[in-house]
C-alpha cells in the first residue's frame, strides 16, 4: 500500500506487539483490534493472553463492586489495538482466548 509516501518520514520498521519481532517496511503486519464489552449475557472478552483476560475480569468485578455508575459504564467497554507479525497472527487466530488446547489431534 502506498499513500503516505513522499513525506520526510524516517523509514520506521514496525514491531510485533506480541513477540517483539521487527517487521521492516513493506512486510506484512496485522492489526488486531480488541473490543471488550460487558454484555447483558456476561462478559465477552477477546483478549490475547490469559493474564490479560484475568486482569480485565478482575477490573470488571472490582468496578461492579461499589463503583459509581459513570465509572462502571466506562469499565464495561474497552478497546485496544495491537500490531502482529504473521506468525503471531496465526497463533492468535488459532486460539484468540488462549484456551488450553484439547488433545483432539493425537
Ligand atoms: Zn510476533
């Protein structure tokens, strides 16, 4: 993709947010946009790591336990974006919630 070429921008290489691998300009990177809503049904988090998931859930629980309604509203929606290299994209898509994998393929 061209578009913003021409300006005196330094050719910054991108970094994978997950593994830290450098992705030189022109290489393929993937943006992962994570939106976390508290739903009437419960929470449907799309989060990269189990630690993140746990942290989010803890935040939500804490928020609902005695926070004022305004704060609560802010806490029921969360958005973040990450840049992933192709390898990390594969791993992410294979298991977005980082669940323990069942032994079905052995
Ligand atoms: Zn990566």
